[in-house]
C-alpha cells in the first residue's frame, strides 16, 4: 500500500523534526478539553433513561398531570418479635409519621396511625382514624389489628398480612433546582430518622424504598463502582502492562495516553453539557481498556525493530508507523462507527455512552500518533521486545490441522448461533442493583413481607367532568379490577371503587350486603364529596381521582416479576380494554417496570437496524482497505461469529437479556475488528510485500502481531471483567457478555481466521493477488 506508506513516512518526518512541539500540542489540546471537567454533572433521576418522545415516559407524565408528581419514600417498620399492635409501638409509629412529614421538602406522610376510614353519624358521614389515640386494652388492640387486616385499602399497602410489618409513606415535592442534591438531602435525612427510630425502639427494624431511594441507589451504585471496581481495573491493567511491556517507561507512556484519552472524552462531555448516569459512567473504563490497543501495537513493532536490527529510534519509529498506520486507522474507524451507532438507541444515557467512547478512542488514536511517538524520539528507550508466548506453535498447529479446525469451528459457530433464541427479555429493575447495596436488600424484604415493590398504573378517563361517578364507568372499572386480580403476579389492585363500596356500606348502617357500588351517579358523587370534606385539613382524594373527577387511578402492586413480564401483563390488559371498554376509557399502563421493559424492546429494535448498517459499513471498509472482496467476505466470519456465539452462550448460561445488552454488538464490534484487522494486515503484508506462501504469511502474522493481540485481549478482558462485577446490573451484564465475546474473538482470530485464509488462498489456486516477480521485500 504505497500511498499509505507515504503518509506514514511523511507523518514520521514531521514528528522527527519537532517532537517537543508535538508533545506540547498534544498536552495543550488535552488540557483544553479537560477544562470542561468542572461542567460534568451526575444525575440519579431514572427518567433520564427515556427521551422526551418516548411513549412510556409520556404516559407517566400524563398520569402525573392528573394526580401529581409527588416523590415517595416508604419506611417499612418490622417487629422483630411480637406484634406491632402494642401501645408503645403504635405510639412510636405515630411519632415516626409526624417526623416523616417534617423531613426536607415533605408535603405529608401516611401510615396506619393517620389512615382515615368512613363512619356514619346519623345522616352525616365522618372520617375517623383507623388507629385513634391510645392507650388501648389488649382486647381493643386485637380488634384494631383485625379491622386493619380486613381493610382492603390497607392490606398489602400500609400493613402486611402477618400484621408484623407496616409502612410509613412520606410524600415529597422537590424544588427541582438541583434534583440530585435535593434527592441526596432527603435520603440522608430519612436514613438519620430511621437510625434514631431504631435506637429509640428496640425490637423494631426499618427498611427504606420508594422513588427517591431508587434514584439514590443509582448514585450509590456509581459511587460503589468508583471506589471499588475502577481502581481494581486500573491496578490489573498496570500489572498486565508492567509484565508485558517489560519496564516502567513504556508502561508510563501507555498509562499517560489512556489517561489523557479518558480525561479528554470526559472534558468534552463537560463542554457539551452531557449528564453522566450509571450507564454512561461505564465510558471511562471502556475508553481505558480500548486505548491500550493502539499503544501496545506501536510499542510492539518499535521494540521488535530495535531489538532485531541496528535501526535508530527515528528509523524504528518510521517503520513501526508504516506497519501499524492501516491497522490503527481502521480499528479506530470501525470502533467509532460501532459506538456512533448508539445514537440510534432510544435511551439518552446509552447514546451519551456511545458518543463518549467514540470521542475517547479518537483521542487515543491522536495521542498514539503524536504523544507516544514523540516520547519514543525524546527518551530513546532501549529495544526490549514485549513479553510473548510461543505463538509459533499455534501457527504450526493451525497449518497442520486447518481442515478440522474449519469444520469444527463452523459447527461450533452454528450451534451457538442456534442458541440465541433461548434469550428473552428479563430485566428486573429491583435487581438492577447488587445485593451489597442497602436498597436491594430493603426492596427484597419489603416485597416479601409488605407490598409489591413493582407497580403498574393506569389513568382511566371517563370522557367527561364528574364522569367517574357514572354507574356504567364504575362497573367497567370493577370488571377490569376483578380481571387484574386473577392475573399471575398481581398482589394488590387499588381503585376508587374500594372506597365507594365502603362508603355505600357505611351509609347503609354498615350492612355487609351493601358493600357494593352505588347504583346512581348522584349518590356516588355525593359520597365522595362528603368523605373528602370530612377528611382532616391537608388530606384529599387526589391520589385516586383527578381534580375535576374525570379520571381515576388504577394501581397494581405486583409480586417480583421481570420487566418483560410486566410488559406482557400490560399488553394483556390493553387487549382486555379493547374488547370490553369504549374507546374513551382505554389507556396505557405506566410505571418504572413497564417503562424499562418497553425501552429495552425499543432499544433492541433500533439497535438491530444500527447493527445491520454497522456490519455493512465494516465489511465495505475491509474491502476498500484491503482492495479485495474476498478479504471482506473472509472478515465477516471472525468479526461477527464471536458476537453470535457470545449471545448464544449467554442464552445457554443466563437466558435473560435487558436494556444494556442492546448495545453490546456495537460495543464489541470495534474491539473484535481490532484483532482481525491487524492479523489480516500482517497476512496481506506477508503475501503482497514479502512474496510469502499462505503458510508463511500465517506464520509471519502470528510472529509479528500475535503477542500484541493476546496482550490487548488480556487487558481488555481484565477491564471488562471488573465492569462485570459492577454493583449496577446493566453495567455488570454489559461487562460479562463483552468478556465472553472478546475472548471468543481472539480464539477465532488465532484458529478460525488463519484456517479460512489458508483455504481461500491455497497455493496453486491463488485467491489473493501476489507479486508476479522480484525478490521478497525486507
């Protein structure tokens, strides 16, 4: 490739003339980019995972417009022994409820001690506390517990069916000036309140869940990874680089390049005003690992040339750049193409992740072609080749056993590809977090003993102001609620009907036979009005019906279900509505689980098209770069087979894919292509430039680039293995599957790729152009 060699030689001359100038330029650009670091912000709001035009987010916002957008904190209280219905414990719950209402940004709190139930006083309707002020006798405490457990609006909400776990629910309106700081302030105050409550009340334990704790868990997961996973990844990378590069000096410049690349990307993000999330926080680790490859390839060639010849540093650098410029350029281009395709993703944090990594790997290429060569020219390190393995034996093995390797390899590829359908959508937003985090432990306890921690909600319109009091509307709503209660995974269904049936019973002398819906619109409307007027100041029915009584709320408390199970439940519910309700009543379900389930599905659909486009572009890049369509065809196998095998293996071992795995193909494509590009480039160099036989070209590729490939693969695997230990499940699964794919990619490039090249380029029937005459070039 004479033109490429001319470019490499010209670039080398510029570097040789002014290495200090290029060093200053690289550092100056890095500092300019890093000036944006103070502008970086981290957000914990789960709604940032949804774009403004996302239908699930729009449904959630529509529900909030009708019923308010209050954030919640649920402080579950469990009796380690005995019953909650004891005078001291009820007094403690009452005090805790009052304290919850005094927390920062709180608008109120509810619990058993301020839950109001309707009572009849002659022709008047009153709202009395379910648990009035005590003290109570033992018999009265037993009656109170029995009444609370018999109240549908309390059971599995404020009180567990065992009577030993209850909830104090705080409602909060954040000013929105600094949502993350406000969330942290509320959660810190609640944790302090819980600790004090436990200290003052021996035998009672607390568990904290809700929307604000969920947002805080996002920040806690990121902080946990920053303190534990990222330092571990950096230490492993340093150890691997120290061992493979055989010295402090090359390790130091490599760490400098990857560090500057990462900081450059984050600095540019700060200039652009991007917000970091638990998903995009994976970008620094990905950039760190991907940036190693460029440095290792340049250093490998440079040290090998210095060791095997008397070449000067300038000459060794020129030859090293001539050898690697094509590989470095193509790997960066294909990596950028893969990560830029993230912009087809429906989730903004994953789009930000792709853009951050694309910026980082581009910066890594720039620093690898400026700062790294300048350092080699300035410091003139002695030639010490990289530590290597006995890869010649692998080359000989592939040459001897190429036919069975091809056959067995393709069978394995096909078998694992056939296992891909075993995967199913399976995100569980509660399990987004590692069990080491308090939020995960608390949600599992509350989900088991008190209420379903996953919710599905519907804002059901009536079509007119006051229309929720129409008997036909209420009957349809009741039929829907009854159908929902029969669905698997549904623990509790809350509607305005439970209150109306109780009000109807109360207004008929508490006759159990009258626990049914009012049969007249005026009667239902009057009951709701009278009860709302009877409630204490600050209490209303806005959590059940909107202001003009045109929309009511249906809330489902669910047992532990995957997000996909929740999505399918919502699909069945919408099918039921279409078959049984008029058009004006039909609505869409919303809630965190169904929101994440639907965005996972949208992401997979969007990324499918993105991956097809990326695959086509990469194949075209290979054909144009190597100027032969057969190389493009051969490259498809080692480039795409590892991803197919990885997802098939994932289907066999795990079987659940979620939102984060939609981006794995685009993420790993650049990594996988890196190995195959460098191997193919060395093979083609051996055939075209050196006039070697196909077997000789395979040996040349193993000897020239094999060491760099396994070093970069080991470093990448170590980095992503640390990511797989993340406390945030989306990042952990991303790391696990990526490790599988990059290891499979190295195996494919060391075994299947050379076996295919030998088949397509058999001597006697050459498939690739070779020099017609002339001595081999050095």
